[in-house]
C-alpha cells in the first residue's frame, strides 16, 4: 500500500511558503510592484526581447544569477550592467532605480532594463553574449 505521508508534508510546506511569502509583502510593497510593472509595460516595444531571448542572454552573462558581480565588481546583475549604463536606461524607464545597483534590483526590473537597452542599442552592449540572442 502506498504511503501518503509525503503528500501532506509537501502540502503543508507549500502552504507555509505561500503564507510566509504573503506576509513579507505589505500592501504598500504590493502597490509599489504593481506601479512599477504598469510603468514598465508602457516602455515595451515591438522590438523588445522575448522571454526566451532574455533567458539566453542572462544565462550567458551571469549564469542566470540576478545578484551576480563581475570579478572587478564593475558589472552587476543578470545582464551585467555597469552603473553608468544602468543609470542611463533607468532615467527613462524607471527613474526611481537611478543610483540603485543593478544587482540589487528585482529580476523583473533587470529584465525591463535589458529590454530597453536592447531596444535602444541592439546587441552592441553585450558583444559576446548578444550573439546568442
């Protein structure tokens, strides 16, 4: 007879994870995320990278790690932005992220910044990994 003890434990763990995650998000935090996503949606263009292209670029640039830093510390985040480039893109896409280190931004913000940079400059900012897009 099969054991059903693993299923209830998994369900309890899932419910606990959802509750802990929900408790960590205040209404103000959720409102901020929704406002950012609305603002980001207004900047999407038809030439923007799709999810699969972004995933390939992020995997090549940072191994898919949103907190990645180059050995020198100059390049950060999923798409290895330097601070100057990040600030330039952020100033037109999400001004509240000007001055924020790319690796400290949420993944969805990093994705939006990479899409905006690609829309403006194509593959050039990623001379090696841009070829894999």
